C-alpha cells in the first residue's frame, strides 16, 4: 500500500498479533504438514516496516526459527 500510496483503514495490531498466535497454536496441534517453503524478511529490511508490522512478523519468525512445527 505504501508503494502505491494507498491508504488502508486503521489496523488493530494487537488483534493481528493475537490472530497470528492463534494460528500458530492451531498449526501446532493440527495434522497440517509444514511446506518447508517460507518467505523470510531479513533484519536488514526492518527499516521498511513500522514497529507494529515488525513486531507481528517477529512472532512468525520466532515460530519458524524455533522449529515449533516439526
């Protein structure tokens, strides 16, 4: 949206983070298999994200880095 200068409605980032946590819990207890295909964002790209966006991504990164889903 930034690239095209498109305004999005206000995002409740706490709801986004809670949704990510709920999905992680679901994946851990489900029979879903990890695709082993992930798009990762390097720490050198942090400057392109707001603090809220980055904190939401860090939940996903920690999940991936700790091999919770194996």
